[in-house]
């Protein structure tokens, strides 16, 4: 089987970092841009299980264009994600915690989620990466936008 190391420009293959007894594995969700959030969630669960069971095929462990790593699952608040070829960017998600937030000009308590984005500037410029991170934050704050209309 040929392993495709770079995806066409219209395809997004997302790597999901999975902590296993044998170390970190990064299985890849192919064509994630053509899936809804619920299908991606199902894919993550299946790939994580295969990774932890060590039954995942080797071709499912390479070729991501974007990777998500969850430092927060092990208690980390911040991380500096390292880009691995052929990725364009890596998003690190830290541990959520309660903190002071401002909503509609009022102070309150809410969840704070630290995010760190590393981008390969040979592929994507800083302004585009920053805009992408801002959109990710916006979607996390209004998750209804991720669900199908109906």
C-alpha cells in the first residue's frame, strides 16, 4: 500500500495525539473536512481505541496535515507543539480551569481553555494561522455552529 505523505490542497487530514502504554501515537482522520463533528468524534474514539489496543494499521499513523494534541488530559496547562512533516500546524489544548471572564461587560466565572498553535511558516503565514486560531476559539465558544442545521 502506498502511503500518501501530502494531501491535496482541498483535503484536511487531522492527526489526533493518543497517549498509549507504548508512548504517543498520532492516528489520522482522513478527509476530516468532509465530515461533521459527530462523525469526527466517532472516528477519534475508534482510532484512540485501535491505538491503545495496538491494532491500528501503520498507514493510519502518517500523513496528517493538522494535528491536535491534548496536554490537558494529563494535567498540563500549556504546551509548545512541535510540527512533524507533512503537517502545516499543530494545536495543543491545555487543561481547562475556572477563572474570571467578562461577558456582556459583566464579570463572572467561566471555563478558560489554554490553546497553543504552532504553524509551519513555509506552508502557512502567521496571520492566517492567527485567524485560524481565532476561528477555533469562536467555534469552541459557540459549539452550536458545529452541528448540522435542522
